[in-house]
C-alpha cells in the first residue's frame, strides 16, 4: 500500500512539473471583421465586398508611440514615431483581405508589440492600433467599425481617422423605391390640399 501511495505521489508531482515547463509561444493569427457606416442613416453593416481594403503591421518597441500622420502615409505604408519623428516604411506583415468572408482581414503577428493599420481606400478612411500580441493564443477574433461620416475617434480599441470628413458619401443601402414614392406622394398630397 505504501508503494502505491508513493507511486501516486510521484505521478502527481511529475504531471505538475510537466505543466510548469510548458513552452510559451508568442504569436497569433488576428482575424478582423469589418463593419461600415457611410452616412448616419445607414445601418451599421458588414463592409461591402466592393470596398478596397488594405492592412499591414509594423513590429515596434514597447513604450514607443506611433501614428499615421497623413492619408498619403496610410496609402504608402508609412508610420511616424510621435517622440522623435522617425519613420518606418517597410511593414513586417501585410494582411490578407478576403471579401465576403466572416472575418475579411487576417494578419499573422509574431512580435510582442505591433502597430496595426487598416486602410479603406474606397471610403478614404483608416484605423490604427497598438497591439500587444498574446502568449499561447493561436487565433484572435475581433472587429472594427469604420464610420465614413465621422471625422474620427476611438472605434472598438482602434483609432479611426477620416482625413476627408466633409466629403459626400454614398449610402451603403440605397433608398427603397417604395420609400421614395411614399415621400413624393406625401409631398403631392400636401400640395393639392
């Protein structure tokens, strides 16, 4: 009986030790679901498949602050350090864009600190995010709302920037013909009264 107890204790200790030395792995596949709203009257909806979307990421040092300062920089994949104005121009990661997928953007992140950029070329807006890549988490699913009618601001952990806030935007959902006829008939009825 003593031997069985000792064997059981040794087995428990060995199991616990194996868990203590588990290899930690840095890196994740970030999947991003994009939602859009072009004008205030639009419902927030999955970004249309016709939108031209680009995504990229730079590996940066902890504690540094980065930004995309102009629309041209967003298009040319340039980020600027807020402290010393140095620039990075070669992203380590170029994301994939799959229109119509549940998560349209995918980025493979293998560094602890990453500066992410998503550019909606169709609506001329972009979003940025400093991201700390989790340990031992192979896939992260998240989402981003792109509001083309707003001048910018926080959006689901991202900073959204609209460099052209006064630009006219087309609604994502066209006005239904019945609604247009209803509005016109109301106008006509008030004229005849």
